[in-house]
């Protein structure tokens, strides 16, 4: 079984589905029924919830676009 992504509070991330950059402000302590850790991310557009599979470290995203 693949290890699910989990980001620490304060981590800079990119939301894969939208490309928006943000900061994790909350991470659930236990995975959901489907095994995903859910994160609340604050972006310029506001706050939204995302599974770890829809997030990647912002530094990695920026280096791939450079």
C-alpha cells in the first residue's frame, strides 16, 4: 500500500488541481475512510480542504516550472 502524503502545519504547498500556492493551516490526525489525510490550505483566494494526494511541496513545484 502506498504511503499517503501528509504535510505539517506551516508547509508551503501547491494545490495540484488549481495550481494555487498556499500554506497548510490544519492537517487531520487520522486518515479518512479512503486513507487520505485531509489538509486545510490558506491561499490568496481563502481557505479550502484537500487530500494529501492533491498537494505537493511548493519548492518542488517552483523548481519544475523554472
